[in-house]
C-alpha cells in the first residue's frame, strides 16, 4: 500500500513537471552552409540537453566530413558551428555563461591568452536571445571566427587560438556534453 502511494506521488510530480516544461521549437538544420566563397557540409548534429530539457541543436560544418575531434580543433581551415535555440529557457546571459564555462573547460582553465577574444564573444550576446534564433560561428583562416545571428553579421573574432578554444567547447576531451560531441562528429 505504501509503495503504491509513493508511486502515485512520484507519477503526479513527473506529470506536473511535464506540463510546466515549455514546448521546444522545431528547427530544420541545413545540409550545407555557404559563406563568402566557402561551402561547408554538415558533418554532424545533436541536441544540447540541460536538466532533461532540450535547449539547442548544435551542428558542425566542415569542407569534408571528419570524425577526428583533435584534427578538427587544430585545423586551420574553414569550418562552422551552428546553434539553433529551441527553448524559451535560453537567454543572452545563459549563452554568455555557458560559452564562458565551455571555454574554461576547453582551455584547461587557461583563458588568459584569449581573454580579449572572449570579451568579443560575450559582447555578441548583448541582444535578446529567443527561441527560434540561430547563431553561426564560421571560421575562415587569416580572418577569424564570424559570429552571425539569424543571417546578420555581429562580430569577427580573430585568431586560430580562439577558434581552437571555441570549437574545443564542443569537441575537446572535456566537452560540454559527450553525446553532443559524438553527434557532431557524425556518430
């Protein structure tokens, strides 16, 4: 009898929680990105989950498919990461914090050499972030990482070291989410 009451209470709490979780935005991920004279193809895509909630879809684009995370991180060649916001729980401050935390992990807590670039990245999120928004982070050698929000250029962050750290957020040995890393690598 006591077990049945506990099951009922647990089921009720789970059901109520499901009603309170906001609906997520469905998004179509493009199979390729063309930027300036560069065409990048979808390498892999996955979902970022925080506390059992889908918060964004992440997609990795490369010139040719590759499943070697270290080679991708260290390559000085065009590539892009796209983030499609799928939850109303995502805000500009949440994006800033998540990316800063990810950069700390990616660099082994050695963000000093790219602190100026990190500040540029943070300033890219000074506008409102809403469900349905998408960001593209497109790296081009000799130029840097272009930050684009909903097709609108926001910032260009120079440097291969920043690019390595940024892509390391998702692909390093200490990524923000292991199953997202695996998905981005095509697995």
